C-alpha cells in the first residue's frame, strides 16, 4: 500500500532560497552538482542575481535543508565524504522542467515580468518567446493550490509582475484584471502591501546606486583637480 504524500506547507524564505539555488546550480554548474553545504551557503549569499541579498549562516542553511528534506523537496546524496544535496522540486510538486525553472528564478530574484523571466531563465531553460513563459505561468497560477500569481500593476508599471506562492501569499496583491484575478489571488486583502523581501531589495538597490554615484562624483572631482579646473 502506498503511503499518501502530505501536501506541501508554505516554505520559509530561506528554504525557498536554498531550493532556488539548487535548481539554478544544477543547470549553471553541473560539474559540481549536487552541491556541498559550502557551495549551497555561497549560492544563498551570492551578491548577483539575488533579491534580496542575504547573509545566511551555515547553521541557518542547514536548518532550511532539514526542513526541505522533511518535505521530500531535497535529498542528501550518499557515497561521498562530503554531504551533497540535490533538489526534488519537479517530482515532488509534479511540475515540468519549464515551470521549475520559472519558480527557481522567482525564488531567487523576486517578482518579475514575463519578459524579465524569459531573460533571467535563459541558462535554466530557453523559452521560445514571452507567450511560452506566460503559458507556463498561467498553468502554475491555476494549480490547486496555485504556485504562482500575477500581481497588480503598481504606479507607473506598464506590465504586471509575477510572484511564486511557495512561501504562501503573505504580502502579495493579486492582479484584479484578467482570468487570474480571482482563483490565484483569492484571500488577499485589497490593501495588501509590498512583500518585505521587495522592500529590502529596493533598499539594497538604492544603496548600490548611491555608492555608484559617490564613486562617480569622486572621479569627477579628481579629474577637475588634475586638469586645474574649477566647478
């Protein structure tokens, strides 16, 4: 008799980051996949292609690994002196590789438009066009329970962004228009705010932009001094 598989609970943000890293590195560095704990920590704390940027400790990542193992979303590979880990997202959630790639990029980079997802998924899966991306996103949104949701457009935004729902729907505001305005976003209050991760990512981007401005201003000052010019 087959033991029934328990439904997936909402992931913690760090569990989602670990899962996304494993999917990403499976495609981008296949020679070193499955990943060691050190590589997994480095992938979680990576400064590029991550939103928000975090600094998780080895102990915190191990806790996330244990949580994912309990959900059968991650396996520890035996036969090596160093413990290595691989994801099981596609089989566990019954998702095709295209959908797994989209969820991984959403877990790693936060909400994105279909065009951004097509670009950022390039190394994980090459979609023929944006409509192909949209088709898989719609499938994810129509699953029971939904795995993705189209967000309401913010002020000045021309396109809707998409977000994953593997961590639940806290802080997400579903788009009111179109066929996904109901089922995928049901239960979300009209006043739902921006997710905390998005706020942190915006603050980090603002700090990086300010640092670049400061660097440019210093360079201009040096250039004026060397040329004997006054501003």
